[in-house]
């Protein structure tokens, strides 16, 4: 909870560790990168505390240690599985590229999500699964995207509940394999 004017929550845990982050009225921004960066873990679970509003703003230009790097590239970015649940509100402003991105599975289980992104709103490489939630997405690319094209069992999107309002310059919902 509270305010973080220029910083980052970095998750660098063991490959078998589940990391749980509870957002309980956090306003946070970064002037150089992602606000939440999952560098390594088995899974990150972000819980939105009931009745609380959280707002995250990443940088409009990222500074990388090496010019060849291109990750992270989202306000909330995880190299591993990422789940969001709870009964609070999460406002995400992806000022650089994506709003919320997982390089594995991205699951939305609940909460109110308001995502604005220069590129994609929600992106899960292996899958995007939404069980519940109230999602408002404004994207300069795709609203919801899963793009794993190397495994026939991945690259899918499953919408099993929730409410959606998507405004996208490209596809509202784009699955590589199955929607």
C-alpha cells in the first residue's frame, strides 16, 4: 500500500517458488522500466485487496543495461506464470508497450482491471485465461493476445466469465491457436 513515485517491485525467486503480492491501495510508477517485473519464480499471484484501488504507471521509454535487451516491456511483466485475483481495482497504464504480460500463462480470476496500453492490453504467450472480473482494455495493438506458435497445445485464450469492454487498434481478442 502507499505511494512509490519511481521504483520497481522485482521478483527474483527460486524457479520453484510461488510469490504472492497483495496490492492494498498502491499508487506506483517507474521512470525507467516496469513497475512489477517477474524475473524468475514458478508463479506470481497478485491479489487486489477488497475495496482498494491500485494504479500502476510504467515508463514511456525503458532503460536497459544492454542495448540488445527488449524485456521487460510491460507495466506488469513476468517471465513465468502470472495470476491476478481479488475484489479490488487495478488501473494499469502501459506507457511503453504492453499493459500486463506473461511469457507463460496469464490468468485473471477476479477484480476490476482498467488497462491502457501502447501495444497489447493483456498478453500471455502460452495462454490467457479469464475466469471472472470486470475488464476495460484500451490498446494500441491487440486487446487480449496469446501468441505461442511453436506448440499446438499453447497459444490459446479461454474466456469463462467476466465482463469485457475492449477498444483496440488491431484485434480485440487474438489467439494463435484456439479461442
